[in-house]
C-alpha cells in the first residue's frame, strides 16, 4: 500500500512537472540560462543550461541563421520517472560563426518528447552584439585520400599479421 502511494505521488509529481524546466541550481522558480559568449572574432558559443525532474536523452543542437536571427533546436526525450524524480541538470552548447558585425537574437527551441504524449516545444531567447566579423566555425579535421589509403593498408597488414 505504501509503495503504491509513493508511486502515485511520484508519478503525479512528474506529470505536473511536464515541460517544467528551471535553473540548474535547483531553484524551480528560476528560469533556465541561455548565454552567448562573444570573444573577439572567434565563433560565438551559445550555452543552454536547464534542470528538469525527469531522466533525459538529448539530441545535438541544430543551428540555422536567417539574417540576424539565430535559431537553435534540440530535443529532450524523456523516460518514465523512477520512484523519486531526480533533478537532472543538462547543458548543451552550440557554436555559431561567419557572422558580420551586428546584434543577433537567439531563439532556442527545446522540444520535450514524452512517451505516449504530444511533443511540447518551449522557446528561450537571448541577444548578443558583435562589433567585428566573426570567423567561420572550423570544420572537423579529416584524413585526406592518401592518408585513408595508408590507414586501410596498415589495418589490413595488422589484421593479416594477427591471423598468422
């Protein structure tokens, strides 16, 4: 009986906490933080940090820009809560580059996806100003064609030697 009561309380608490995000400091009356860090001409780091009561799996942020509006989307897939809903602190970072000088508005759309429920989209905004051209975001270094061939040959050689 007691465990059923605790489960009922925990589930009702978790369901009322649907899409409730708050400061990672654990203060449910404070909103999440969305900050943009401008450092000279380096790409801008945009960080979104929030707390929630439910275990989450997040997706990588997707960034797009239309004029001076930067849109970032991410998903938060929630799993059914345990008996005692935890406070889970989530930090996501997006990097934006190749910006001319100006003032930019950032809109971060967080889509909450619950099992057997319609998705809930929450929007958080901030602004930042840059006085100089922001450099493009560097791409992830990759091996050239010849280096890939050399890597494949060395792996093949190591495999053949291992089999002998």
